[in-house]
């Protein structure tokens, strides 16, 4: 990882999981780090942990973590789905804390359910957070980033390229993130703003714990196929991919294999997933939707 001394990094969803791991790694490389999320308690707990990473003056030897002089950290409470809030708070942060050289859009929520059991509000919540959240921060910050160039990393998912059983609300939000990112890349190239999309596999974070509680058996049977990664690994590969100016960052071998197979042989991927779903349906003995999924969503909005 290169030095980020004197650079400013914004991370939405920086209070937990992949976003928090990335915030710590950028802090360790000397960046000024601002994190954004809703829950003030989580922000208050995350900020000292990020600060404690300081700047490692001797990264390859005995740890020597001391913040670089002037290194700054900030936590801002906001809901990325609220565009008025995002416009106001992102602009104020850019003016007072400094405009971002790197923007990581990591805020997200995920629940599964059968299509016919997914309430409208759940579609709305996932689109508002996972897609509009990305749209809102990017459009709020483009005026500042256009003056200096920089990197934007939008966190999608392998479910942003593959439509998987049980993800009627989540998949569209992540497909939208990828489409939006491709447009931002094309339009912002002349301003030296580089865009990457991270497509993590299952990653050991609080979101995955919540998501697992809502998975119908068919989804459970399919979803275990891409392996489990730690947020620190995913964050490190995200930063490496961003530094290498990759558009699509797909961490993990099984995840990359699924992505590649889906690109070249989508029919094969669909038939493997259909077969996994069919086996799960046979096992539960009901043979179909609407009977035997979690049905109850513990975090239904
Ligand atoms: N974990 C996985 O298996 C996995 C796989 C593929 C993709 N992803 C994606 O990776 C990203 C990070 O997920 P994670 O697993 O690291 O989840 P996580 O540990 O639950 O972290 C999610 C972060 O987003 C914030 N957040 C949620 N809704 C928000 C909102 N409306 N406004 C502002 N902040 C909000 C949360 O804080 P508050 O709740 O306090 O707001 C938290 O900081 C998400 O986009 C997720 O979809 C995760």
C-alpha cells in the first residue's frame, strides 16, 4: 500500500465491517480519514480504533504507529439515502475537513426473501441505501473532486452481476451501482477521477450475520459457494485494485471464478444455481416458494 500522507479519504459505512477495515488501513498509511454512517454510538466506537492505527512509520518492521503531524480524523452522522442531508454534510465536510482524494462508498444493507414475500419497503430501503446512497455521495462530492482528481470506489457485490435466488431487492440495487459506476467512470475520466467497483464475496461482518438470518434454504444452498473472507483481506485487495486503477475488483478465488464463469458461460452458472435450489427444495419437502423460507425478516424496515 502506498503512502497516503497528506491525502484525504472519505468512507461511508466506515463504522463497521469492510468500511471500518479500509478506514484503519488508510489511517495506517497516513491519510486523513472521515467516516460517515447513521449510528452515533458505532461512529464513536470506530473513530478511536481508526485513530489508533495512526501512521506506521516502519510498516515492514517492528510496528511504530505514530500519527503523522496534522493527521486528522472525523466521524459524521448521516443517512446516505437522504440526499438533502448528504448534500449539506458532504459539502460542509469538504470545506472544513478537506475535499476527498479517495471516496469509498461502502454503506449498505442486505436482506433476503422470496419475491412474493418481500415487502415494498424492503425494495425501497435497499435501493435508497445501496444505490441512491452511492448516487447521493458521488453527486455531492463531484464538484470538489473535479478540481483535483482522485479515486472513487463503489462497493457493489458479486450479486451486482449475478441474479441469485432470494435477492429480489438486493441484486437490483447492486446491479444499479455497477451501471452507475461505469457512467461516472466515462464522464469523469477527463477530470482525472478514476472509478472502481468492489464486488466482495461473503465477508465476515455484522451485515452478513443479519443477512444470514433472512436467507431462504435455497439461497443458503447457493450462497455458500464463493467462500468467506475477512473484512481486512477484502479492504486490502480493494485498495490494491484501486491503486492499480482496476474498474472491477473481485476479491477471492471462488468469487472471481463465479464472476468469470458468469461472464463467459452464464447458462452454466444458472444451471448450477438452479440445481442447488432444487436440491434445497427437495430437502425441505415442500417443493416451492412461500413455504419454508425464513418468512420472518428480523430487520424488515
Ligand atoms: N459482508 C458481505 O458478505 C458483503 C458481500 C458483498 C457486498 N457487501 C457490501 O459491502 C458493503 C459493506 O458491508 P459490510 O458487510 O461491511 O456491512 P456492515 O459491517 O454492516 O457495515 C455497513 C456500514 O454501512 C452503514 N450504513 C448502513 N446503512 C446506512 C445508511 N443508510 N447511511 C449511512 N450509513 C449506513 C452502517 O452503519 P449504520 O448502521 O450505523 O448506519 C455500517 O457502517 C455494503 O455495501 C455491502 O452490501 C458485503
